[in-house]
C-alpha cells in the first residue's frame, strides 16, 4: 500500500489487519476502496492483493493528530466492521486470540538496512504508528479463499460508521464466538457455539421483589437446616441464582428486542426458547440425541437470529 498521508499535516495512522473466517471473501476487484467520505479510511487487500482475492484484509486510517486519537479511531472502526459483518453473516478474526509471530527488533533493523526503508511488524489486529517516514510491514505469507456481495458489505460498513454503531465489550465477545462458529463444520458444534454467542449478549435482571423475598426465605431456611455442610453449600450456591431471572427468561426478553421478526416461522421469543431447550439437550447428553436434521435446520436460522441481534443498530 502506498503512503496515503501525502498532504496530511497530522502524524499518526491506525492499521487494522484481520482475517475473514472460513472460506469467506468479499468479491471486490479493487485493491483498495474508501470507507468514509473523505478517503481517510480505506479497506484494502493485504500485501497489495485485490480485496476479493484474499481473506486477509486491512483497514487503514490516516490523518490523526495523536497516537491516542488514532487508536480510538481504530477501535471505533473495528466496532463498525464487527457490526456490519455480523449483519452480513461474515465472521472475522481481529487477532485477539491469534497466535503471534513477530519479527524481533533486531530483525526489523536488519530488514531496514536491506531495503533502505522503515520497517514495522505486520500486526494481526490494531496497530498505531507515525506516518512519516511511511513504513513497510514485515509479514508472513498468507494464502486465501462463501463469497459475499461487496455492495451490501460496504454499505453496512459505511452505515455503521454513519450511525457510530460500534460494539460494546459484551457484543464483541458475542461477535468473536459468532465468527468462530462460522468456521465449524459439525452442525452440533456450530449450533452450540452460536448459542454461546447469544448467551454472551444476555444480561439477567433481578426478579420481582416478591420473588426475591421468597428466594431469600429459602436461602435463610437452608442456612439453618440440619444437613451436611457440603450439601448445604451446594444448595445455597444454587439458591443464590434464584434472585436473578433465568437464562431462558432473560434470553426471551432479549429476543423481544427483535420485534416481529420470525425465524423458521417462529416469533423471535419462541425461537430462542426452542433453541435454548435444544442446546440443553445437546450439552447435557439427552438420549436419544436430537436429530442432525433438526440441529442443522435450527443452526441456519440461529445464525440469522444472532446476526440480527448483533446488527440491530443497523436494522432499525
């Protein structure tokens, strides 16, 4: 990538390198496309490849007055991408759990001596650097190759930016699990991973005051009961959770945020509850196991359900 900062007075850039999950690619013939109106933030293929030819992509933002401003912008744009990709059913690895393999400081200086230019590590994830002199990036070889319509993905990214629809920490955990699920081929594993992502979005609320009072009475009665200490501790641990609504209750409340959307001809709330029951059957060893066909059918709809939850800011 050439130096995009010519004519810019500010000194800092952010660079966000990520890898699309599975065999997904964004079918664009260009090597680089702008993501904002003034061209300060661009999407490109890694190492000069066309965007559609690789799963390894880079978003570069330039023109920031400070390292802090560039890093904050990079985090915001990561959130925009996550929101847009979730809406478009695209998974991506932003390097949070990736294996790290970097060139040592000594190696970088050796490379600089050989190429006669400034050299930085090709970080998988977000990095911030001074723009002058423009660097080259020491990298590893990455090979590429479901295809996604480029217009829809780019529109979603730009809409996320326009709405400032970045991700919360809880949403980012869910998106990471969503991305990981898209790489799995086993229907059971993919379904369970998608449900983990949905559950990462769930925040249990306290039960109504009368229900909490009843739970407190049960806890008090158990504390004074004449039973073995280990049994008492186990029961108290379970009873403590009665102060909060159940995962199923909280999940149905979350599903209601999707309004009148249907999944497999079921309203969102009912769909979540059925999925939660199927998840329990799979992870708790119900016998006979749910059929592969039933899991496969729900998995496809669950991917859409989770995508809608993560992309809700763009769907309203």
